C-alpha cells in the first residue's frame, strides 16, 4: 500500500509540471526522478522550445540527475512520467540504469514500455527495468486529450479566419 501511495504522490507532482510544458506550447508531458523518496530531478517536454527533438521530459530529468549526481548511471532511482516513454526515452532509461519506471497514460502510437513494444524489459538487453503502468492514468490521459482538443480547435479557428 505504501508503494502505491508514493507512486500517486510523485505522479501528482509530475502532473503539476505538465503546466510548464503546456505554458510554452509544448505537449504536456512531465517527468520526475526519485531516489530514496526524494525528488532529485524533474523535466518536461521542451522539444519545440529548444529546437531539440530529444528534449523529452524523461531526457530532461535524466540529464539533470546525471549532472547533479556526477554520474551517467542512475541505479536505485525511479522515474515517474505522465506518458509512457517512446523508444528513444526507453533506450535512455536502459542505458542510465534506472531501476524502476512508473508512468501514467499508455501511448498506443509510440509507447516502448509495454504498449506497442517493450524495450525496458527486453531480456536481450543488458538491463531491465521494473515497470508500473497506469498510475493516475485517467488524469494523465485527460491532460493530453484536453491539450490536443484545444490545439485542434485553435488550428480550425486559424484556418477559418485565414480562409
């Protein structure tokens, strides 16, 4: 029961960070890296802002943690992310030796941690990650759905005023 409560607590913190991504026009995805029940790094999508296709929330949090810990390996850490990681980010999790991944919404287009593929638990790789999925999935999914609904409405309105 304690692990579930902790998972919900940290996922709530990640959900709060999605506002930072959305405020800058990014897809509202955020990540928090936890070690020994303390948040050591956080990140949110910044691909558009930084003109960097690798600037996903997971990437941002893991880069910050590596700098903080002065290590490219992050054993004993748990990554909380509001959306299932893509193949790029899943590879990063394996290479950085994240111990555990907790994500909210599944991604049935690019999810690489159980939805369309499962890189983080592939036994052919030299490291596997414990995965807990679906933590606050409704809230995480709703945040994304609302964002894309708003974006589609904005684009439609722009076309109507331009046409």
